[in-house]
C-alpha cells in the first residue's frame, strides 16, 4: 500500500501571486541590476530554510561572516523553517532578482520537493539560479543511548522483532532524512514509524531524550553529542570513511551498502538575477573557500566542494533524478 505525505495548508497561501509592489521591485531589478560594479551597496539577506543549529545553518553562518568581510556589507542570515524547507525557498523564489536575497538551499527544497509535493508554489528547476555547491554532508545513522543496539544489523533485528514500535525522526516530512528512513524501511524490510520535526536541532533534542529511537543526521549536527556521548553513531551513510568521524564504519561495512545518502548546501538566487551578479557571487564564494572557509567546513565534518555555476546546475539536475528514484522505491505518492 502506498504511503501518503500530508502537507500543511500554509503552502496554499504561499502560492498566492506576488503583490504588485514585489512585482515592481522584480521589474526594476531586472532593468537596472545588469552590472555588479556597485553591488552590494546595502545588506544582503541569506535565507536558511531550517531552524538555527542544524548543519545548513552552520554553513550559512560561516559563509555569511566571510562574504560580509569581502563585500563590506552585512550578510544577514534569516532562518525560515517549515514544510521541508519549501517555505524559505518560496520566499526567495518570489524575491526581487537583484542579488540582495539569496538562499542557502538543501536537497529537500531544491531536489526532493518536486517528487514529494503534488504542487509547489515555486519550480525548483526554473525558480532559481544556481551559484555554487558549498558542501556535501553525508548522513550518520544515530541512535539514542537508551536503545540497546551496537550495530545496524542489531537495529534492524530489533525493528523486525517489534514491528511499528521504533520511531525515527527527520528534518520534516519529505526531507532527505525522512527519505533515508524510508530507504532503510524498504531495503531492510522493517516497519518503523516516522516522526517529522521542523529541522535537525529539535529532532536531535528528542533523540537525546529518548522520545525517538533513531534518526539520520549530518556530521556537524551530531559531533557535539557524539563527543559528550549523549548519542551513538552506528554507521556513516557514505562510500568511504571520513577523518571527522574516525572509527565509525560505512553502511557498506555494516552490511547495508544501499543505505548511502547525503544532503548538501547550495547557494542559489532568484531566477533572472543578472548574470554579472551571479558571477561575482560565485567568484567571491570561491575566494573565501580557498581563504579559510573550506578548512572551517572540514573541521566541522563537512565536505567542502565549490565549483562553477554550470557544475552546480548539473549537480542539482542529477540530485533531483536520484531522489525521485528513492521516492519511487519507497512507493510514495504526493498529496
């Protein structure tokens, strides 16, 4: 039987046509922002579509600090969580394409949403201009200390012995961590219950408290809790071990090679943002990446990437195809 994904009614409101003022601002931006010579001459808003404390937020704040120095203007991080990241993404998609509204997007709102929503107030494929892929963030399979398992095999065995009793958390319905749980369900043949949260931080809080039994999260979000032993990691959902989490086996080593997955952070702008501004932002991102941002990201368990605008666009297309296949395998259908 197909499982359904329910959505909040608030998304319907988000699809209302932009107010005349916003439309005028968009037209003005298209008319006079063709050059980046004087950009930016005021603060830039960087939207993170998740609550503070998660891995995407960590990347956003590190990036904002460094770009602010280069630009001589504040880069203000705005956390706008909800509806699997689509609320924040929609706000940026409807913003004036003048370079002053950017989105640090993740897989959920940019690559997964087309497969998990029946309709969206924006089109991820046409509503944004990709600028640069900042990071890859392989997932860890985490368990609460209250759960007496020491491996993925033991977790699967417990889930099979107690069908429907184990709960897993996620960043929200339809997010990458939700689909990772569904991937475990279909590949291991277990019956587990999904509990959605509004981002990484609240899910981890309940995992530590034992309100949920396991979840998938990124290395930077998990590292502080692994260090003080409030959580345990059973496996890394990546094709190789990483130095940031030494001693944690890959899912292939744990006997579940299909359970690989990662989220990522990509900087995008509203569609029709002038190419000169996009190119300036991409160039400045590359500069700060080489000047210390890459090292700072790596120290926090993130895999810095960078690259060109074209590479970011190709990556986004490939990710949309990948997650569409996961949704198909999980037998989901959007509502």
